[in-house]
């Protein structure tokens, strides 16, 4: 056999050498890839912060390797794959606090990300929770990166059933109207919870659009006899090979590199103008209407607002489209008896940060520093106090 | 068993090692047994159906050969065809035709409910049915002598690399290879390893990553997308299906190669075709060749061939109604072969229309339009072939027509309905395809000729990159598209 195997060393070399080199490369890639794609997109020094209660401050950061240990706080939930647990924690604590009245905010990463986070910094959600704690009111938040209005409609339909919400806050971002479809964990979570037959057709329509779910590793084998062997082999590999178990991170790292390469080639920066995409835009504004119809039926007072945006530089939208967007959101809100305010200038320019600390040229249009969170919280507080606290 | 899985990699390692240890006779038993196991990894019970189908053809072929009377030969051939096509009809088309017949009755206001049987489609039934039909017909035509050894014949039908999605092989191409005295040669392993690796790379890195983008694109209501989006989606799906199916063929050819068995190529860069005739010589070659020899040429009363290469590049003049009818009916049947849905028939007719028009143009200008202007041919053929994937991928005819109608309207070119990345990915796929073609077909042969040492280093780097990427991306998240056919 030995003689046969070595009959042509050239071919053997062509097989074995790449295998040996690739083992070495895979080892390196596994060691350097430890971030999720979303965290990379957020920016190296923009941190995810989950509002906490009681005084338990834990910071999410892309550089914090314990990120996967986080789920959510008791007052604020950020997007994750553990919605079930997060919401039950939020609900249990609300019960423990005596089922107080609720002000509920649903938003995107603006409500949990802080630029150039420093020790002791907290976000809008936590500031407002603390403010309203004195009035025996719970300020609860559900925020999810780039959450579109279709997802917000579904999640709010669930939260409206779960909590007796007294006041509802809905910041509407033009950026998020470019998003489409329902995230897999939102869909999975709601499918378990909702009796779809009792819901209107929009559920089916929205769920049917969902194709966002990252395919599970063994999805193609579903229902086949091979599923068992592949599950078994995969389990063994995951338990015994660090390189195998870090493949998801390695894939994320590769996609991130493509993302950066794209930005470099096309000179894409946070200030690059993003155009409205007609289909998702229409569907998202339709969902906004559905949310407001829902709040009307449930008699929940609502504030729809245009969230803060950095305005000392060119905004990342076409000015005409942004104006039209604001007009449309305003018109829909008024049409459905909701309050509408434009808060786009609420956060002063100096309170906006950068996506990275080392490279201060990468302006962040979506997130701000702690001072920005404080400014927004104060503005919302002033408004809400007048509305709620008599 | 799905190729893009750890199970398969272990399976192929075991089969290859054992194969070269055993004697020729025992190798045959090994391949037959392993092929049944390979199939049973999907749904064990359907392995019996496949063996039943194979046994019918095995018996009928022997009877055809033994009898001297033509009418009995015809009878046995009919039994074979009837059983093969019958099984295919029951499992693949019964629901479709019942459903359509029900709709027809409703249209005629006839109040009768037809029972609908929505059966599980046995994996690879369209492929092994065509393969067994070709065997019986070849025996009937006198091209081959039937095998008396069922295991050897069984290997031909069930040989695992080509079992579920081809290439559709001819008996005279492969049967003799199963019983050839072959000695182990590391070259077999090297060729097989390279082909499998390349196939896995195309499947896991390209086809599987294009799949969610295409799926999402086709879920967008047609009213929300522009003509540019339709073009983009057609190109994206065109590349997804090409990377997916050619990946399967690479792995099939590579797996057979590990055992020193040669399969004919199934793809030859179809998207560089300079005419539709050329396209059908390059796309799914074994199916086109099958259609040519068992449907198209017999319908035209022309001489057939006994090889699974060449595809549908046939020089026919457009001089009779018979040829026109056979052209359209052949492509409609080929479309229907892909799936029980009118969209596939539409796809077939779309291609036959283009071939028909192409022939007309040839005739009118009395020369080959693209003979000296290959680039013009490419520029015309590529987008139109890609656009043909719209009915193939769309859910129904109505959606297909709406999408195709968008392409014809100037006003639909004024906006974009998808994220910018989608267009970028479509453009990147196009660039990857052409760069791949230039590298494989032009640069590689040149390097081998003038800088063989440098080429060896390049090859080692290339293989290393592929191994790393396949390791990272290997996930059985999607079956191969052609499994559903």
C-alpha cells in the first residue's frame, strides 16, 4: 500500500500540502473571529448598553467578550435570540414592582447604543425609567437594531396584550423603512404566542415575507434519515473542535470583510445618502397605520415622533425624500388621532459621537453619546410629564 | 444523502478506501450496497421503489434481447416504458393533472370532485427513470446488449454519485467501467478530491449564500419591484441554479473519479453561450442529450446517437411543420420534466420560441448571425437566457407574466425596489463567473504550458483557499435545487 500510495509524489503533495496549510489558516481564523456581524456594523466603539434595574449596570460592547452572556435587563430588551426569557423577566419584574402604569417605547438601536461610552453612562431608556420611578410608573423599552415598522406592529400587538400600556412612544426612522421582512426570532417567538386564527390577515402576510432567518446548519436535512447522523457528527465536532464551533464567527468575519471592502470600493460612509426603497417604504408606512389603528382601538395614547438626527453635516438621506417622509408620518399620525412631534433637533451637535474612537472621521448619524441620551430623555420627560402627570 | 454534509465526506472516504482494498468482483457489491445505503439516508422505503423500477427494466431488457419477434420486442418495451413513466406520473404528476382537471370541470360547471393524492416525490425519480428508459430503449434499438448480472445493472442505475441529480448516463458509457480491472492510482484520488472540493466551494460559498437573497427577492410583491429588479433577480437565480447544479455535477464526477470511474461533463460554462443552440449544448448536457436521442430526433424521424454528450445542438433546417411542432413539444416536455407546474412548461416554451426565432433569423440572413460576432451573440443570449429563469423560479404563471411585462415597460426602469447590496451581489456573481471562465479556460492552460512550476504553486494556494472556505461554509442548509426534480 505504501508503495502504491507514493507512486506519484507530485499528486500526493498537491493533496497533502494544501490540507496542512489550511489547518494552520483555519486555526488562525478561528482565533481572530469573535464578533457578530451586527456588532461590527454598529462600529468598533459604539457600545450596546442595556438599561438595568435595580442599579445593576452592565455594558455591552463589541470588545466585551461576555456579550453572549447578556440577555436583557428587567426594563429594557434589546434584540436577541432569547426573547422568550427576556420578556418573561421584564413581565415578572413589572409584577414585582406592583403592576404599575406603563409608558412603553419601541425603537431601534438608538435606544440602546451609546457612542464613546464611559463608565457610569446610561441610555435614554434607563434615564427615563429612573425619572418615572419616582412617579410609580414603569418606563419599559423594546429596542432592536434596524427594527422596521412591520416588526414593530407585530411586537406591539403582543405587548399591548401583555401589558396595560398607558402611554406609547413610537420614534419613526426613515432608515428603518428601508428594512423589510420579519426577523426569524421575532417570527419564532410570535408564532408560539399568537393564535393566528384570531388575528387579521396582516400576520400571515408579514410572516410570509420572512426569509431573513439565517439558515440553520442542518436545515436541508429536515425530515430525512440523514438528519440523525449529521446531528450526531455535528455534536461531536462541536464538542471536540474549537475550530468547528467557531465557524459561525469565521463566516461573520468573512462577511464583515466584504462589508468593509464594499464600503472602501464604493466610498460608502455613514453620510452616504440612502435612497427610499419603494416597496419596503410603502409596507412600513402601512404598518405604521396599523399600529395606530391598534392603539386607537385599545385607547392607548400615543406619541409618534421623528427621532433626533445629526444635522451639522449633510444628512444621509435625500433632503426631498426626508421631508416627504416627515410629512407622511405626520399626516398618518394626525389622521389616526395620535400625537406627533418632530424631535430631529433635540440632540445638540456636540452630543453626537463617532463610530470609532481611533478614527474620528466616521460620523454616527443614528447614535449619540450619553449627553445625547440625557437630552432626548429630558425632552421626552418634559412632554410626558405634561401629558401623564396631572 | 446530501453531498454538502459531514456524513457524506465520511461516507465517501469509507467507500473509496474499501473500494480499492477489495477485488473487482467485490467492488461491484460494495458499490451497489453503498448506493442503496446512500439513497436510504433520505427515506429508506423509497429505495425499494427504485429497485422495483430497476428490476422491471432489467427483466424487460433481457426479454427484448431474447425474443426475435418485433411485436414482442415492442410489447416488452411498452411494458418497461409504461411502468417507468407510470411511476413517474403517479408520484410526480398525478396531483398536478388531477388538480388541473378539477379546475377544468369547475370551469365547465360540472359538479364532480376528483380525489387528489399529493404524494411525496421520491428523490431522483426523474433522473433514474430517464436512465432506465435509455437502457431499455438502447437494448431495443440494438445499441447495447442487456446485462445478465442484476448487481452490475443495479450499479448502473443506483451508482450513488449520479443517483439523485445526474448526470444521466448511458449504459455503454459506464457499465464496462464497473468491471474494469483497475489498479489504485493516486491520480484518481487527486482528480476526485479537486472536483469534490470545487463543487463544495460552489455550493456552500455561492449557491447557498445566493439562495436567501433570491428567496427574499421573489417574495417581494411584483407591484413593488422595477424592471431592473426583475433583471437582477433573473441573473441572481440564474447564477444560484448554475452554481448549485454544476456544484452537484462536480461532486458527482469527483466522487466517481475517486473510484477511477469517468463521467461525462454535465456543464460547460453555459453563460458564455453565443446562441441558444449553443446554450443547450452547454447546460445540463446529459439531459439535453437524452432529450435529443429519445424524444427530439425520434419525433423528427432522424437518426439518434448513443452518447450522453453533445447536448441539443442539432442542425435542422426549418422546413416542415413537423419539425416546428416537435421543437415546441420537446421543450414543453423537457420543461415539465423539471416539475409539475405550468411555470416549467412556460420556461420550456420560452426557450423553444427563442430557438425558433434564432433559426428564422439564420434563415432570413442566410448565414450564421453570430459566426463572426460572438460577442453580439453573447450579449443577446446571456440576458435572454437569464430572463428565462423568471418563470422557472416564480410561483405561478401570473407572477411570471407580471415580472416579464415589467421588463418591457420603459417606465419601470426609473426606480430600484431592493437594497443596493442585491445589485452589487448580482454584479459580483457575473464578474466571478467570467473571471472563473477566463482563469480556467485561458490563463490556467497558458500557465501549465509556459510556467508549470509557478502554476503548481498557484494550484496549492488555490486548493488551500478552497479547503479553508469549504470548512467554514460547509453546512447542509439547503438541498441541491435539482433534488426536487
